[in-house]
C-alpha cells in the first residue's frame, strides 16, 4: 500500500484481522508517530543547546532550570516511547502485531488505532493494572 493510500485507509471490522492493508496502515501510523517524535525532540535539543545559562537573576535561573528539567523528563518519556514504537514495528515484521502477548487473542482495531503500541487486549491490560495496584498497595 502506498503512503497516500495508507493515510486514507481506515481498518474495517469486516476485513480479515491483521490483513496486509491493516498491517500497512499501522506500520505507516507508527512510522509517522516516530518521525514526529524525532522531529520535535530535535527542535527541543537545539533549544536546550542554544539556551543561555548565564542568567543574572536567580529567579530567572530557577525558572530556566525547571523548564530544562521538564524538557529532559519529556525527552526520557519520548525515548521510552520510541523503543515501544520500534518493538511494535518488529511485531508487524514477525507477524505477532495486533495479538495480545498474554492471551494470544486479537487486541482489537479500535484499541490499536487509539494506541498502536498496545501489546495486550483490554481485558488482559485491566488484569495487569489490577495486579500492579495490588502489588503497590501491599
């Protein structure tokens, strides 16, 4: 599927699940997401490099430090997201994309469209989150 076709196409429930068109759609979506993250992070890095750290006023310096810390935390989240996007692209290539890593059942087109890096169906994700909460609360 060409790029313009992948942009216009919307996966349909009556198609074979994870058919070639659906896989091409999600691959295009993941690559576009990755490219946007890389573009924005490149701009942020350039801004951080150009930032003048020789601020005379201590409150200006503190504000700049808070902003810098925020940007670095955002970059760390983006780095982790890029890893998840790469893993999703690898699942497309190996044929496991779209299937729950816990149950093997389809994750679902709506869930994948909203969160293309999802690795679990909604029921398995809810169980996982309940276990995490119980572990934290214990």
